[in-house]
């Protein structure tokens, strides 16, 4: 079938396939893309703050709480517990908290390289070597002290070291939450040491362990706000 050009209409159809990976065509779309990518990176690299704070809070609340029940001020125990139980429970819970923090940190920062990774490694070494060296010295000194003063020396030194290292970590990473937590731990440790044997575990259990639980909840809320696109 033939016809003249005037009576026949030729129509050319061009199909265009949209490319989802193409760059955004306007500034608003570019800003949305940047926010989405930033939120995704924060969710991937920023570990759940509750897993970093709450295990330590539970360890302090339970461990030092048992210390207060077994070795309160005075000569009468508030709970009939074996003398070895509070220290054993505290060390087990602290070890579990440390293992949890190590696993969470490795999963979150295992792919991070450069100065940030090096700072994290050195900070971990400071925790390990500092704790071992301090506890080795305490072991030689505490055997010459009465039981109540030896317990105060151990707990006050351990809590003081924890507060100092938290403040150091906050200074290294410019993390206000971590630095403030270190200040809080140091202050309550000072108050407990001044209060004396028997009272120090109670102060650390309630204000220290409870403070870490509250700090973890607040830090998690701020994380969610940062991770929102």
C-alpha cells in the first residue's frame, strides 16, 4: 500500500530508559542523596551505644552492689553471701562487658583505616596495659592492709582508672558524652572514697552503674537522631 506524503503520517518513537544511578538533576535531590548516604554510613559505622554502655552499667550495678551487701559499713553483713562471691561476680561481669565491647567495636570499625584506626588500637592498649600494671601493684600493697581498706583501695583505684581513661578517650575523639561520663565516674569515685570503706561500693553501684545505664539510653537516642535521613 502506497500513498502520498501528505496522506501518510510517519511517527518516530524514541524510548528513553531511566538510569537510577545517574546524578541528581537539581540541588534538592543532591542534598537528599547526601543525607541518605550520610545516614547509611552512620548506621553502619556507629555501633549501638547501648551495647557499649549497658554491659558496664550492669557489671557495676550488680558487682559493686554485691560488695555492699556482703561488706557494708560495720561488722554485720546485709546478705549472707560467701566472701569470694562479690569479687568473682564483678570480674566475670567486667570480662563479659569487655568482650562485648571488643566484638561490637571490631564489627563497627574493622574496615576503618588510617589515624582513626590507630588511635583506637592505642586506646585499647592503654586500657589493657594500664589495668594490668595498676592491678599488679595493688596486689602487692593490699596484702599488707586490713580487709576493709584493701577493698577500698582496689575498688577506688579501678574506678578512678576507668574514669581517667574515659576522659582520655573523650579528649582523643572529641566525644563530649564519653568525656562527661569520665568526669561523672571520677566525681562519684571521689565521693565514695571520702565516704570510706563500705560506702564506696554503694555509691559506685547506684551512681556509677545507674549512670552508665542512663548514659547509654541518652547516647542511643542521640544516635537515632543523627541516623535519621
